[in-house]
């Protein structure tokens, strides 16, 4: 009997879009009526609530982001998925780490360069 469980994919948490002008982008999404949860016009990272998920904005110069942005997927066990990918020869961008926005996460790019972030809220 295998006591180790496979990590499972639980939900789409967020989509992060790159912006060249955070002030303009924040104003646009607030005008649409989205609720600002984190960050703001002067910040490098901003998050809006959309039901149970999030729309994030990241300033182009803040962090290297592949292509258009990234998709964030919640998983049952971030570290187990990281180990599974490493064992399969898939090289994530960095080892799992804790973020100030209360998530444990790591990134990996698919064969076409789309960035995927696998995450789990801390303490859950």
C-alpha cells in the first residue's frame, strides 16, 4: 500500500496579467467594479477579487514574467508536486517558497513558455 498521496489540482486561483502602467490598470479594474484586495496604483503587484478567484496585475519591471502573464493553480501539496515534477525531469523556476501574500508556491513554464504557478494558501 502506497502511503504517499499524489498531489491533486484543486482550483484555478488566479490569472496574473503584466501591465506597463499600474496606475492606469488599477483605475480600469476599479472602474469595472472589482474589489481591490492587495496592492494599488503605486505598487508593483495588485490583486482584485473575482468571486472565489483573483485577477492579479504585476508591473512589467517588477518580476520577470514569461509572455502575457501567468496562471495560478491551487494544489493540495505544493512541495509534493514540486518533487514529482523534479523526478519527471521538469525543472521549475525555483523551489517552493512562502510569499508575503500568504501562499506557498513555485513556477514552471510549459513547452510553449506559458508560466504556471502552483500554490496553496499558507495554513491550509
